[in-house]
C-alpha cells in the first residue's frame, strides 16, 4: 500500500480510536468523509492525489475557522472551542502557513511577472500568487495583500 495522505489519516484515526481521543476521532472521521465525498463527486469515482486531499483538508480547516468565529460572535464559547480543537487536529496535516513577509514577496513576484499596473490585472496576479503559495496561505490573506499593494 502506498503511503498517501489519506492512508496516513486512516492510520492516525485508528491510533486515536485506540487512545480514545474523541476530538481527534471525530475530526479525522469528518475529514475522511469529506475526502470520500470528493472522490465520488462528478461523473466517475476516482482516487484523490495528495495535493487534492490537501485542498479538501484546507477547505475543512477554513470551515472550522469560520465556524469558530461565528460561534464567538454568537457568544457560544463552548462550540467555538470545539471548532478550534478540530482546527488544531486538521492543521497538523496541512503545510505550514506562510508568514506575512513571505506572502508579500510572493505577491511582489507575481506583480512583476504579470507586469501589473492596475487593479484590473488583480485576477492574473492572484492566479500566479495562489499557484506559488499552493495551500500554504489563505486565499483571503493573499487577496488582501494584492489589494493593499500600490499599483505600478
């Protein structure tokens, strides 16, 4: 059996079950369900690559982050803490997020490569920057960097 990210998740789920780690168990089950749903989505079933699996995990992590924020705003700290605990489990499988300076450098390179002189070219810059960041940065943070950068 090849050592894919999905098989790592399954192995870690079994370890968590043996250790009776309830948050880890529920989070990994949720992640594996999301991966399975993505595998059967579309016209034919397929096995996801590790890169595609990472995208699914990143999407699930983003959901947890947004839910935690919403629960905090609704004055439901116990639910927010649960979402944050799940987020910690998911982040263990995601690549380390880029720092502020690294994001700025990526945006600067993308702007230079595109030759962008106005916000009308933001889409092209975002496409290049997103490709270079490849799951190591939140799309919103990347977009904010592009928007904040002075044109020209």
